[in-house]
């Protein structure tokens, strides 16, 4: 990963310490925070691979990370000020979850089943809504983890 200033000068670069490559990146609007998602991370037992979300400051220092020892990750998003992070997982071709974090810490605020394998995920600039899609269609959650919309049906 290479971090540039407005003039195109390289301020820092980072090699993914877990090997592999990143599935997705996001940055706060002021450039103070960067988050990336990475799959195929070797777990401690060495026989299993998982995925993780890694949150960095503008100097490339890792502030926190979150890892799962099963499945893969497809996408990560950040609110414009970096205060919230959301990601979607993929456990198999038909199953996944959506995760919502406090960006100022590694606190997982909620996790909800996605009713689908998460193939893409977007978040509003203030972090109040998270939309994701996959093999079961489109889902929309609010910042409390409440399912607001699934496919063409509004959830009461």
C-alpha cells in the first residue's frame, strides 16, 4: 500500500504483513485514517486461513485490527470522518455477515447475518446506513444493525 500527498510524493508504503493482497480500501475524507480488508490470512494454528480489517493512521501506523478465522472478506467502507467502519464477510457461496465497528477503537458494535454472501458493500458518509448485496439481493441496515430493507420489501 502506498500513501501519497496531494503533490504525488510517497509519504509511506506498507507491505501487507499477512501476505496475500487486500480485497478493499477506504479512507476518511481528510486522509487521517485508512482501513483495508484482507483475506487469506494464516491463522495461529497454521492450517486455517481467515480474514481481517486493519485500521491505520495517516503515518501508516496500525491503530487496530479485527480478524475472523473463517471465511473471507469482500469489501470495507469507512464513514467520511473515520468514526465508523463496516465490512461484509463471505463464509461460502450462500452465507455471510455484515460487521459494524467504532473507528476510534476496535470495538465491534454489531454483527448481523447478511442472508447472502456479501459481494459488495457501501456506507453513507456519516455511517448511518450500510447497503450490501450478494446472491440474495440488496439489504440495507441502519447504524444500530436494524434491517431496513431486503430485496424489494421494506421491513416494518
